[in-house]
């Protein structure tokens, strides 16, 4: 089983997403939530990097946090799975451990 | 010795923040010291600004805060033998292993020989180390 | 599965406590067990009995207390972090000669060993912080 990496900060504010993408092993999963959902948005200066990382990592984003920030699901980068808190719980059980990039 | 029913998990403490600007470096170290009593398989990882926690020669007199950097050198006494420092984080900050404290432990399986416990590791190796952990604590 | 939850930040300033609350509710609704919720760093401030948040918004401390009562959750506030930040139960108040205590119902103060134990005993440890 792989690790579930979580990022809760915007890539514009912190380098948590960058470091996560640098060190998450191929085959792991990344969940973007809280302000981290910004990293899941299309047309940002980080979108290309995230799209590239999707070649070896599975990406998830927390739907409620997207809505809270007035962003639509249609803004999410293609291929990133939109989940809810139930899905968040499932992700943790489907992975060996959780690494929170704080 | 604490009784965990003999369960031994790989515990990893990930440090990404510089010391003193916030309390995370100090309070994460406090967890590591307490955890020593639980006989788990402990690794410490320092990435990004976390590498600054290990610099030599910290002098906090001018900022009026307690200098806790000597605690890192004592980690060997708490059976912490694996301290991993991310090479890229050092390099992009213009630092090298020479800027960091020397951390050692005494190997009870080798006649108490003194050995290095701090390892500068490259991205792929660090990625593999993290991926193998059972419990990851971040601060 | 058994979950250990770690909350590193205080109420309101960060979303950590809110996210953890939503996660815990979802985990419980899916039939999982919450082994312990451990409050560390500024997270200890979630345990204050003195909070008076605006009436039209959530009261995080009360929500945690209510959840603890409903599902018999173990909400642990780290003693060292709590002492630093002035979060005391009655025993701590007496021990340190203070004039008041401020730990909310449903929370208990204990040591960092409880966090390590949660890491050992739980199947998954999830941290919410900054």
C-alpha cells in the first residue's frame, strides 16, 4: 500500500505542494484540501506542474473546500478526483499511512 | 519501558520549518524525546526550512528565546539513530553538511561504538524512506 | 479501522479544527472507531471553556464536547503545550497555584505519551495543522 499525502496550503502561499510533489513516491496519492484546493485549479502557474505529476501520482481534491472558496468543479484540472469527507476517510483506509505536508 | 504489546511501528517525524520563528521545531523535538520510551523504530526527516533546525552555532541570546539546539546532539542517548536531511533542501539554501551539527549514537550491538546518525540523502532515497513508514507525524 | 486524530492549531484562526471535526464525523458515520483526538501546539486552545464566539457561527469547543459525549470520544489536550498556553484543568490550577481553570467538558489533559500511544494503537494517524 502507498502513502496518502495531504496538502492544505495554497501553492501561492507555501511550498508544501512543491515539496510534496518532489518527494511523493510514484504510485502514491495526493489529497488537496482547505486552501490546498487552489493547487487543483486549471490555468494557474502551478497547473502544468500538477498535471505533470499526475503521470505518476493519483490526485484528489475536497469538493466542499472548492465550493467554500467560490470555485466551480469545472475549474478543477482534468483527472483530479473530486471527493467529499467520506471519500477522505476512505482514502486514509486505502493507504498505508497519511503524510500531512504542514 | 512502555508496554505497546510488543508492536513496533516505523515512526517518522517530518520537520519542514526553521527554528524560533515558530514553536513547531521545539515541540516536535519534545514528542521525539517522549517517544523514545515506547521502543518504536524512529526516523527524523528534515526537509525545506527544517534543515535550519540542525545548524551549528545557534546563539539565541539576542532574541531572548531558549536555545534548544543542544537537544539534537542528545538524540543518540534517546536511541534515535536515523536522522535524514534532504540534500536538495540544503543545496538550495546554500548549506552543506558542514553547517550542521554532528549527530552520533552509541551502537549497543557493536561494543558501544560511536556512529553517525545524521545522513544527507538525495530525493529518491528520501522518497523511499518516507514511503516505508507506518506512522508519520508532521508539525 | 481505528483512527488517531492530531490537531495542531487552535479554533477559528486555522481551518484545522473544522476539517478534523468533519473528518471525525464522516469516519464515525462510516462505522470507524476514533481511538483518540490529540490536541497539540495551539490546538490545546480548542479546549477552552471561556470561548464566546459569535452566535451566528459555530462554537468549535462545544461541537467537540458534544461529539465526545455522543460517541464517548477521548479528547486529549497535551499537558506541556497546555501549560505554555494557559489551558488548565482543576488539578493543574491547584498544582501551579493559579486562580482559575478553563478546560471545557469532555476534554482531559494528559502527556505526549498519549500521542505516541495513539500512533501505535490506531490503524491510521491523521494530522490537521498549518
